[in-house]
C-alpha cells in the first residue's frame, strides 16, 4: 500500500521531508494506544510466567529480531535480571544483528529448531514479532512454543494475520502504510519498540522491580549508576549521601537491600531475608 501523501517525497525540501516523517511517526502512539487492552492481557500473562520462574523469549527476523534482542539486553542493567530470564532470538543468529542473512526469515523449520534448542517449555512466554504477521521463521517458532504449552504473544501491524491466529495473545498495532512504502523498519518498527517496552517494563513492575516508579532494582555497574543508586536510597529514606554510600557498600550495592537496612534498622543479611519474604517487593518489605 502506498501513502498518497508522500508520493512526491523525493521532490520535497529537507524541511518538508522532516515534517512529513514527524507526521507519519506521530500516528504510531495512537495505534499503540488502540491496542492497549491486548497489550495489558499479554503483560499479565508474561508476568505470571516470569513470577513462576519462566522466561520471556522474543522471536523475530530482521528489524523485529533486533528490537527483541535490544529490549532483552536492557533488562539486566535496568532490573538486575539474570541474562537467561529475558532473551531475544533473531533469525540467522547473532550475525543477523549487523548484517542481512539472506533467506533466514523464510525458514519456518529454523524457527522451530531455535526454540527447541533453547528448551522452550510450558513455563515460558514467547513473543513473536513480525510487521506483516506472516514471517515463516516467526510462525515456526510460535507453533513450537504452543506445542509445549508456552504462553504465546504475537506483535504485528496487520489485522487478522497468520501470527495472530497462531498466538494466544495477538497484539495488532495497525500503523498504516510507511512513508517509504514497504519499509517496515519505520512506523512498524517504532510500534514494535513501544510494545516491547511495555511488555518487559510492566512485567517487571508487576514482579516488584520498582518502588512506585523508581528503578530500585538497578544494577550499579558503572559510576553513573552508582550515583543513581545513591540518589534512590536518599530519595526513599531521606538519609544523607554518606549514609547512603555506607548502606550500599554494606549491601553489595543492592539498592533495595540498602533501603531495607536503613528503614528497618537491620543488617544486609536480615534485609535480604525480609525482601525474600516479600517476594522481592520493597514496599511490602518496609511494612512493619
């Protein structure tokens, strides 16, 4: 489908092209909002599997595959998750992150094999991502996931797609034709990124990875994040910077543990026990 608004794109001035792309991209949040109910249902299903010890596995080819890997890679530093908990699988393997692997997306059997090699099972949630909703690699992976009882979510940009039919929780974000016809790395890619942000972020919130909207499970792996950890401790407890630093040092830089140490006047070992009893939810651990 060709968008008639942009038939003369190559004749536009740079300013006109920039405005045109902004106009097109502005349609994405509205399309995502229209899929809110479907996204919410998927979040609940994903969070339930993660809470039970399962994994969140993203599967895609090309841009969707790269977006899945990107979202998965951000979970350990943001939420201190183990690398196995959220993973991205891309058609063609790691080489496809930087180069096009010809024919990889057309191999349905490879999708099945890649899921089988990961040992996908009924405790997992598998999210297939395909703008068209008919990518063979993704369909193969989703069929393998359903066969073992995993939760299946499909993210596409077309209504009533094959991917939607193959999944329990279809998310159809219909963004319409691209400014460059057929280039689904644009609006469709932006929509996919927003949906994946919601699936991972809101699932982590439901697992107790935040306190309000504060990132209290952040992994302080560099100086910037060390300062952020100190600021989080100070904001929640009201202590000065030296007290925050000392508490974090005693808690091996674990923000939630440091906060419980201060607020409950306990050592790090007991703080971790209190957090464990609260299933990792800081708010519950602070209740006396």
